[in-house]
C-alpha cells in the first residue's frame, strides 16, 4: 500500500498545442521554473509503478464519458494520460516535474499520440491552464501532496475554476490501515526488482514520508492523508456537490477501507 500511496504527484504534459502564454516550450512541454523530488526518479518511475493498473480503465472511461479535452493534474509519466489519448481524448496534463513530463512526452511519441497531449509544468494549486473543460482528473493520490487544508482548498478551488458549469472533478486518495502501517513502518522493501521503498508513518500528523531508491536515482516525498468525511467537507466548501464516493475503481460504493475514489460536480 505504501508504494501505491505516492507514485504519482502533481504534474502535467502537453504536446502539439503551442506554448504562448505558458512560459518556455521545449519539445512540446511547457516549462516553468519549479523543482520536484520526482525529477530524480523520473527514469525509474514507470518500473516502480508497473504493477499499478487497476485505475487506468476507470479514468479512461471517465474521459470518454466527458469528451475532450480534459485536464489531468499530476499527469506524471503519462500512465493514464497516454491510454486516454489512445482512446481519442485530448489531454491537457499538468505536473511539477520536468523529468516526469519528458518521460511522458517520449512515451506519447512512441504510442503515436503526442498530438493529443498538451503538457505543462505547474502546481496543483495554480495550474497553468486557461481552458475550461468538462472533466478534471487527479489520479493516483496526487492530492495527498497537499500538506494542509489551506493547500487542499487552493487545489480544489483551482480545479473548480477549470470546469465548465456542471463539469466534474474525479480523483482518488487513501487513508492507511493500522495493519499497513505496522507492516511497512521504517522498513526498506523491494517493491520491484532493484527498486526499494521505505514508508515512515506519523499517525499524529497523518503524514507519510515515502522514500524510493533505485539504480538511476532516489527521492523522498511527503504525503498527508485525511479521513473520507474530511474530504467530503472540503469538497463542499470548495463549491462541489459530491456525486459518488467509491471504495474501488469498479464503482463499488465506499463502505469503509483504505481507498476512496471521488466524483464531484461543480455546483451552480
């Protein structure tokens, strides 16, 4: 669970749509000066997260339902954005890591969908997106990178601003079980061959310090979790009506457990 808890973060990519008004554009990626711990592990990220596939079909279906373009916050290496583009949906991807976006751009090129991706370096709290869309997604628990309610409310408000009237925000987060904490606390575990991960949990501050290392790099990042009812309160405070809270990507209603998948509609 610790591995799944943090392998995506705020990020984004955008190919083939130009760079005017977004900063310096390099190889179809709009660049803004911003550091990210994920830069150091961009080359090993896909190997680290290779076993995580359960959410891909869910997010692709949501994108097809909405129609393009959509905005994906925390696009990373394109684990979800590239299959979405392959399904015929244009994606505006935002991520704080240049390294991750470079991998995403190459992945999209190899898949023949680069023209459908518009990748931009930016922050979840202030995404460099002027377009308005019917769907904003934030997959793979990227919102856990927000450290407090001030940041969470800024990120949710920013996502709402990107939505057309009636548009939806879809994201997933988690709350760890005591068993997961006890199983992984302070231990280096080999999650994939040659890729090691350590979880240091602070139950008082509800913070996970996650470290990952491999031959090509290493990094440490912090994630902060909330209970599901706290996310519900924040969504309503940010101008959303919660349409659904699932316990997994098969649309099973949430009935307790670690994972929550949220579908929230921009309120009028």
